[in-house]
């Protein structure tokens, strides 16, 4: 068996194609013995790749823009799409009969601050004629701390990836009322990334066979089957909540589309980051993206 070290930026059911490659046995069938780790606070997956501590990472095309903005050369390139939608949901403590995006401006809004999650949220609100700057923002840092704050009574609204809003719904503490991904539509949100040198190895081609199979499974298997396989990765989540999150992602078409990163989705991501003024220029696709190892 070949060791394969996978590191992710965030842990959520949103990344089912990556988790499923392990949980569904697809990597094992290609002769890999995979490990899965979430990047420690204050450390990026790019740093882990550069240091030789990981082989493949869940990242985003936007990460490389932050490096290019500093005049540096990114240590990795994106080579495959994970999600073609934003994966964040809006949960309401006391939902109205009809949710309006302007409702988020009142009552306190717990949302993921910084980087891509906030940029996508700001852009979705902009498309609905709402300015995020007008919200009563609450920043509690990690997902665990955000959930703890919401459970203790802070905020009327919560912005997080599944299955966390669905878990609050399962507990009777909230109801999922909206999806950021539904508003923005197709966009290059999460990708797989690696060092260029690794992508030239036979292991990279074997990995792609496993990943293609896992992503197809994420789209076609029942939410119940996927949740049962991934349950060990979500010890603090009840299985019905995990099922509900996976079903919602399938319905949105989150894991659909090409494996290769489409240029139009890359351009939409540039639109999002330009709107938040997080980049000063539109970086060329070729600076950030390469073809999957098995498509060269």
C-alpha cells in the first residue's frame, strides 16, 4: 500500500468527494493507505504541501491569489474541482414564514469571517441588494465556537457549511432557510491542490482514478448510503442531520460539472474577490490551474 496524506482547509460534508474517496474505499482500491487531517489553526494547507507534510490538499483557486498579491510564487497549483457551488447555509433561530436576505441585518449574525467564506457571503448579499456591512456581525472564530455561541443564545442567524446548520435543525434550535450557493450559482469554490512535482508522478494518476470514482459516487449514491460511510468523520453530528446536508448538496448540484476546473467558474470566483477588493488584478487561469494528472 502507498501512503497518501490528505490535508483539508475545513472539515464539512461539503467536501464529500474528498472524504468519500477515503470512506467509500476508492483510494484503498487504488492501493493507497490514506490519512486525513484538518489544517491546524494558523497553518495553511499550502504550507503543509511546501514542507512535505501532505501530498494532496483541499484548497481553492483563490488561495493562490492571496500569495500572488504579495508578489510571491504559490507553492501549489489547483488541478481538480471539488465543489462548483458555495457550500454555506443560513440557519434562523426563529424563522419567518418567508425569508428575505435583508432579514440578516437584524438580530445578530454569526458568520464565518475572512477570506473566501466572507467574500462569497458578501457577494451573495450584493446580488440580493443587501450590504453585509449593515449586519450586526458576530465573530466567534471556529465552527465549534460558533455553534457553542449559537446554542447559548447568541445571534438570530448562523452561516456555516453542512452538516452544522442541519445539526442545529435536528436539535430543534434553528431551521435552515437559505443557501449562499443557490444565490451565486456555479463558481470555483473548492479545489484539490498539490505541488507540480507530485502531479507528475504515477501516484497522481492513480489518485485521480479514485477521486473521479468518489465524486461520481457523491452524485449518484443515496444520501443515506453516503452518510453511513462518512459517519465516523462526524462524531458530533447525528446521522439524520448528515443525511439532510448531503441531500441538500446533491440537490444544489454542488458536486456536479467537470473534474477539470472550468474557466468560466474561475472567472466567477475572480468576480467575487474583486467585489470585496481582496485582489488588485484578475490573475490568469494558467498561473493558478493545471489539468488533472490523468488528462495530460
